[in-house]
C-alpha cells in the first residue's frame, strides 16, 4: 500500500511540475487543501484544480 502511495505522490509531483506549480510551498498547498475540504460544497472540478 505504501509503495502505491509513493508512486501516486511521485506522479502527482511530476504533473505539478508539468503545470508549473511551485512545490516549494507545501504549507500553502496544505492550507489550500484544508480550506477546500471545509468548503467542499464547491464543484468537484474546482476543488481538485491543484492536482
């Protein structure tokens, strides 16, 4: 299970680089995720833009 999770993380990081997202701000990303989770009445497409 952990290997699969690591693979997913690696893929998501590659996707983020492809989209030009800044991975040196993990706290900001975590805050954005927490905010989106607490406001998940939004459409799914908006809530998952950061992937």
